[in-house]
């Protein structure tokens, strides 16, 4: 059977959370707001605008619209300085192997990311040719947990949502996949991703047998 396999980017294909962390931490600390890994976890899968809103609310701060825009631009500049140095070595373990396996089995493959930098990152790690379609933060109007990003991906793949499988590392992303009526596969920790249909620590734990089961289900 031809299924749709939709991959989130940040935290699934590459570990960019560490770069988002550095950039948000610098911004937050600059405003006198504490920012640790715990806060960073809550920004996974969350859009850039919503992330800054959350940070400001944690610090009880308000900004003018102009200041808000300026800080978002600065954060992204800082973030891109890390992204610029990325290459294939930053692909997470077994991700490329999984993509190649699915491609070999003639499955439809999409990227479904909240990031407006997704296409650039995909180029940097050189896997663009493995995706049939890329849907990112520039294509959607409603952020995860809204299912929009995954529904657009399914439509573009011409596969019905119930025949799509989503790989996600964020709670918002798992909720979005479930809301889209797709099979959700959490990549990360069971205590965080409890609502996923399946949970794996990373792609080294996902066997070809399991992928075959998904394809043949
Ligand atoms: C992903 C990341 C989030 C990030 C969002 C927007 O969902 O997990 O941490 O805020 O993308 O990314 P962007 O590259 O557009 O700032
Ligand atoms: Mg993610």
C-alpha cells in the first residue's frame, strides 16, 4: 500500500532545539527573564510568535509591537548563525536510513514543520530530494496543535489523512496529528508524548518490520 509518511523537522530530523534554546535564552536573559531547558521544552513545536509571547508572559513583560518584531528578527538572526554551520552530520541517527527505506518501498514522504526556516535547514542537511512535498511555517495560518500543516501535507501527497503517519517530537505536534486523524508516532520520552499512538526514543528503535506493518496496515 502507498501510505503518507509525514516528518516533523526540528527534533525529528535534526536537533535544532539546542540552537533555538541558545537563541531564546540570550533573548530572554537580555530582558531579565530566566530561561532553562524546562522552558525550552514548552516551546517545541510552537511558532516563533507564540514562543516570544510565552517567554514574555513567563517574565510578566509586555513590549510594543515594534519591539516585539525587532526581537523576533534578532532571535532569528541569532538562530540562523547556528543553522548556517549545519551539514549532513547533524541528521539524527537513522533518519536518512528510514527515509531511504520508505522511498525504496514507494511510500509518499512529506515534511510538516512549523518552522519558517524549514526549507533552508533541509537544504543544509541535504535531504530535500527525499521529500515529495514540503509544508512549513510559511504555508500555514494555524499553528500546531491545529492539524492544518499535516492536512495540507496529506492533500499535497494525495493520500487521505487516515492513511498518513506522522513522526513528531512535540506535544503540540502529536495533538495536531491526532486531530488530523493520522497515526501519531512520538520521537522522545513517553512521559512527555503520552498521547502518541506509538513512542520511540529515536529512529534507531524503529525497525523495518515496524515500518512494514505501518505500510501494510
Ligand atoms: C519548530 C520548533 C519550534 C520553533 C518553530 C518555528 O516547531 O520546534 O521551537 O519555534 O519550529 O521555527 P522558526 O524557524 O520559524 O522560528
Ligand atoms: Mg519538532
